[in-house]
């Protein structure tokens, strides 16, 4: 793909994400009413739906030749470009008032992620990626950090309730090995924002299970274009499953995460 097209798609994603920034900041810490989707661990608010509608309007206006796949509204439109949209990745944090959530928008052409943005409306950090590179607030970023577990910060949503139901105590034992191996382990929520932080080198490793393309499409490109490593454990970013990401130069083969990266399990 021509780099200029990739840059143009990244700019469109940025404009769409910015279009919901004010409404999300205004709604943040308003303790909005929460509904649930799959179960009580999977919340959604009116702001998720309203933000996705607004993003859909902007993308359709700026890029009519589009299919838009949204977490809340499903798939709409026709065209050669597919947009994967998560209007609020980290809804539980947003609803409770914890400032770790974002808007994630990724553009796909011929089954390749070619552009995307991850926008943190609270901090104002705006991560963008195209085939040209990865940027935060307009400045190029490189995914550099720790080389070994004992120096590294791990961001992980594992184990989720679904992991516990499927694996029982084995999931807890696996998590215990991670906690013991890494210098620091955190569970901040928001797969997309975790990937953005790995891309920027603010954290070293990110691991999650049971994600969809709208959670990780933009983040996968951001990490890779920043020089980090992104591994879709399902085999494809478009197939639901797990993911593992790390900064460039991290010794994944010598990490406690090596078993996960080679097993390719969700």
C-alpha cells in the first residue's frame, strides 16, 4: 500500500477518535448507569453506544468506501476499507472513574492493519500508527525497555473469570509464576491502552486473553511499527483469542511468557 494512503487513513482515525473526546471527558466520573452484555463482568454504558455512533458518522463521512465493525453496533457498510472500532476500551474503568481507558480505531485493507489510533481522552495522549511509523502526540516513539523478566513491568488481564472457569487452579498457578518472575505486575484494564504503553516503552510486556479485533487491531500495528513484538495467540488479530506483546529487545525466549508465546493458545 502507498504510504500516503496509510497516513491518510491514520489521520481519519485520529479525527474520528478526537470527535468523542469531549463527550467522554464530560461523562467521566459521572457514575453512569451500567448495563451488562455477556455477564456482569462485561459492562456497557450509554456513552459506549453514543461514542460509537459518533465515530461511525465521522468515518462514513470522511471515508465512504468503508465497512465499520464496532464492538457495540456490529458491522455496517460496504467497501474496501474495514474499520475496527472500540469506542471505550476499558468500560469498567470508565464507569467507575478510573482513568485508564481509551478509544481505539484500526483501519484494515486486504486483511492487513494499515493504520490506527489509540486515544486516551483523560491524559490527552494520542497514539497513531501507519505503515510509516508509530507516534505519540506527534512525536515518533520506539518500543524499548527491559530485556528480562526481573527488570520488566507486565500488564496483564489474566486470569479473567473465563480463564478461571476454564482452567481452575491452573490459571492461578500460571499467574503466580508471572507475579514471581516479573519485577512488577499490574492489571490496569484496557487491552488497547496497554499495547500503546508497550509501544511507547512505558511498560515492557502486555498479555491478555479473550479479546476481539476491535480491542487490538490498532494496538498491534502501533507496537510493531514502534519496533516491538505483537503475537496474536489465535494466529490472527482478526480471530478472537489472546495476545502477547513486548518491547523490542526483550528476551521472550528466556521469559516465563515463553510457554504462552509458543503454545499460541487463547
